[in-house]
């Protein structure tokens, strides 16, 4: 498959540049498209277009903005499969996943915020201080904001950022990941077709240098970034130097805790979802799976049995549920971690390992394939249990469940990480599940499930895993600035000077 040259998009129009870079299909290692790369002039032009659009968009009523955004929701849903095919080619994720998750969940968030602002989600509060004095608060849009997307859920992340941004009355200049940029132009043109005014949503493609131009530009009021911790720290530092608002959705090394009374099949299903969905390229993955010694052998056996249901293959085949990694760079990184787990950490390899999985003869083996891999008898000090691998690598960490106080010790181990994005607990004892999850240092938590993140659920990390939240009512607050006003009804200044 080969796509046309992908231009930039700002001011409601396509713009080409002389400099391009290649987008690669991860399933074949072949070029997908030439992508126009933004330079300083293009970034400034996109920001200028957004500045020009801001007075128009921000002064529309919330109902007017809502109607337009809901038309975009309808277009996204009408074109779900078409957009999902693009996501499959760009990311290497099976169509069975992109058609059911990626576009759908992004459209859900856009619909949620369109309805929220129309129903008073941007209203402030009113307080009567005295019989003749009132205090009220209002919320105002920030202005022109930058969205910097990630490569693992391209269109979903673009919508998670643009939906509350636009619903609140802001304008956005969006930079997709250079590894998965094909969705961006399509989303921009869907917004335009729905009636979003020119300049409200703009697209500039490129690498980290383009993101740096956005982050440092004085006209940008906020930067919303999704990506790895190290890059997020640099983006946040650059934004803070100019007092910009930031939302950072970064990485994790999340614990998935199996308590001794957990239902075996549900626990194994949860661990698989937390490690192999999207070929393990999910920031909330529960890659540290804590399993009680009393259940360890049965857990391992059931896990191996269920791993037979992982089916790599033709990405457009509805039976395929496992694809390649997104790029050669990432494939090399994940492979090195697997090798390190085998050779240096000396972890017991239960399944997978180095090399490619068995593929049908019709599938191009030149893609960035890896085997779904399981290490067991892991310890807390191994590199594979400390670093975020971001691939299909599950680490089983056994714990002794026959000693008093083992739950407290388990919680301490789970929290022993600099990151705090997600965590989950599997148990039949719901009261215990609540008590354990309340002690885990993570911003996104689950009990007896893993991974679901509906539009209504605020998501964001603790510690080094991020700043601010996305989605839910709290997510909208991250795209506005607040104003407090005190009104003296009688017109008299409250002062003690008259007594002098």
C-alpha cells in the first residue's frame, strides 16, 4: 500500500514543503508515504492561523461549538473502517483492533466533551459572601495550544487532546508522531468538513525538532504531550520556562497484582490484556505481574495454554489479534530487553524469546515482528522489571503468601518505582481489592479488570508518569483558566479607611 504525499494543514488548507520524510509500514518494512516536514516558517504560520481563528471560535456559544463537534463525531463514525485501515497500515496493529478501539474510543471522547460543554460543563460557581456581596467564578479558554501525539494510538490520542481543547474554545496546532502521521490530515479535514472554522485545528508534521518549535513558541499557551518519560521531562521543562500550562501523559511500569483468592482464568486474562494487547505498546500495561507462590504453577500453566490464542498474521484478517512493533528503532529496543532478560538478568524464559513468531506463508516476515514473551521467577532488581520495555514482555514476580503481613509487603514492592501511571488488583474479596488499590501509587487503577478507559474516566499519572489528566470532567479543567470576581452590590468599597 502506498499513500499520496501528505501535506501540512493549517488555516483550513493543505500546504506542501520541499523537505519530506518517509513513513514506513511496520508490517513490511516498506515505505507508506512521503510526509511533508514543517520548518520554523510553517510552524509559525500554523500558529498565526490559530491566533486568527481564536476570537471567532472562543466567542461562539458552547451550543454552537457542540453542534459542530458532534457533526465531526458523526463523520468519524461513518468513516470508522476507512480510518481504521489507515491506522493498521501506519501502526501495524490488526484491523480487528483498530476498527473496534482506536477510532471508536476517540469519537466517544469528542462526543463526551461536545455534550459536556453544551450542558454547562464550563459553568463556574456562585457564592453569597454577605447579603450585599457575591463571589462568582468563570472559566475562559487558554488560547492557542500545542498537542504532541504518540505513535501507539495515533487518532485516539489526537482526539483525546483536541476534543477538550476545542470544546473549551481553544485552538490547536497538532504534531503527530513522525512514526505514525497518516491520521492527522484526515482528522483535520474531518473537522473542517464538520464546520470547524479554518485555523482552529492545524497539523504540522516532523520530528522532535518540530515539537521543540511548538513548545518554545511564545504564542503557545499550553502544551499537551504524550510519550516517554525522558522526552516528557524535556518538554515540561521547556514549557515551564515560559509559564505555559502543560499536560503530560507519560510512561509507566505498572503492577498487576494477583491475590491468592483470585479466580484463575480471570487473573490470567487480565495479565494477558495488560501485556499483549496492541503488541504490548500501551503505556498503562501491567508488566510487573505479582503472583502468589501458592498459585504460581497453575497460573503459568494456564497462561501458556491461553497464549495459544495469540494469533499473529495478516493484519486485515479478522482472526489476527497480534501485530508487529511500530518501527525498526522500537523493534531493536524491545529485542535488546528480551536478550538482556535472558543473558544478564537470568530470568527464567517461560515463553517467547528472541526471533520472530511463526507467521503464515502469506505474511511478509520482513516486518518488525517479535514473539509474545514471558519471563518468570523475576526479581525487583532486574532491568526487565524496572525499565519500561513497551513491548509484549510479561514479567512474573512471585511472592510468598503464607506469611503474616504479606499484603503490606506486596504493596511496598508494587510502589517501588519512580513511575505511577496504572495499577490493578485481581481478587474475589472486593473489600480487600478496594483497600489494596487505595494504597497503590498510581493515577489509573482497576479491580478485576485491566485497560478499559472510557471517556468519563479521568486518566493521568503520579510521580514521573505525568502531570494533569485527560478525559472526564477533570480533563476539561485542564484546558481553561479561571477567573474569580467579587461584586459589592451596594457599590461601597469594603474598607476601614472611613474610620480613620
